[in-house]
C-alpha cells in the first residue's frame, strides 16, 4: 500500500459520517449530496484497503478498523481546527468589549478613545452601552464600568471615579444671568436627571432652604441633562467626572468649588482571571490612567 495520504475530501467525508453515523447528515454538514459522500468513502476504503463501515439495513456502524481510524481522524481534525483558529486570531485585530451606561459612554469614554488608540494601535474597542447588568461570559464582555457601591458578588471591583455632584452652567447663560452664590439659583431653571432628589441634597449641604429643589425639567439620564445645560436651558447638577473635560475646555462652568458626595462611584468590574489576557490588563491600566488625569485636572 502506498504511504501517500488519502485525499482530504475523503477523510472529511469519513469523519463527518462516522460522527453522525449517517451519510445524509454528513452530506448536509459538508454541503454535498449523499451520493458524493458515499463515493468519497468508497474511494477512501479502496485506497486504505480496509472496510471502515459495516452496512446494515437502515443502519450504519463502524468496523473495528473504522473505530480506531475515526478516533485518530477526530483528533486530527480537532487539532487542525484549533490551529486554524489560533492563526486567524493572531491575524485579525484584537477586540476588547466594554460595558457601561449610555451616559458614561457618551460623556466620558468615547471622547477619550483616541488616547487609547494611540496607546494600543491595532486593538479595537467594542462599547456595549446599556443600563442593565451584563453577564460577562454570555455577553462576551471583558470589562464593565458600573455605577454603585462597588459590591458585585464573584467579580473584582476597583474604584475608578468618585461621584461628587456639582452645579454646571453654560458660559453664555451665566453672562446674562449671574450665578455667584447658591442663592442665585432661585433665578435659574434647575435641570434634573433621573435622580431628582440630588438638587435637594446639594442645596441642603449649602444651607439653602428657600428654593424649590423639585422644580425644573427632568431627563431620564445624565446625558440628556448635560446636553440641556450646554444648550443654555438652565443649571444642571451632574457628576463632576462626566463633565470634567467640558469644564476644562470652558464649554461649561462650575461656579462653586464644593460638591456633594452621594457615596456612589464608578467602578471597573471584571471576572477573576480576566487580567490573564495582556490586552485586558492594558485596557484596565488605560482606564485607570484616564481617571487619574480627571482627578488631577
């Protein structure tokens, strides 16, 4: 018998048929006709000089030689698939997935992505913007940014940004309507996000009791409230971390240096073992560095 290997098409037909014990199912998997599969197996048996299948009425079974050959072929095809996947993974750009709220994505994360691309060229970021908690494995998420108290069972949690609330106003509005003391807020529209009680907390901390903290429009997220403030619709009470860039670039003004802490914060959250991947470690470090820059600004 020749030592030359049989044809790959014959080996594929045999492996699929042996796995399903069905010519019809193997043909469907290989996208050929059952007759083509039968012909390829017959040619393979002739090339090997052995019978691989025992053919019974309405039943297909492996012979003893077929059983041994199938085990070897199954391992060989698995190794080929794994080697191909590894090669393709190295060839295509690495992709990292971050889950965060839409507001955090729009106000904090997306404007800073050019910095990440400069630090890690060739690595793509996929942002999953949602208010729901994600399943890291099922949703294919590498790192999440969550807003809360930092207690997430079974996950690693690291404090990223504090949640101090500060009033902000558009520069043009402040020029036409002064805002130098907390009492001046009586002459301004108060803009709320979904946390409508925040204005009450801030005014009480400032010792202001004669302003209705509940008046003014309410937005269902901080992003809408921030955009309304930029448009000059009123004064918003927002998380400093979300508007630090706008304040630095003078697109917004924070008239009062004192903020109010809610006890909440933004946390980097990830499963144990996630940092075994160097790209995830680099992403975590970049987030930490960007947050440090915000605190220093």
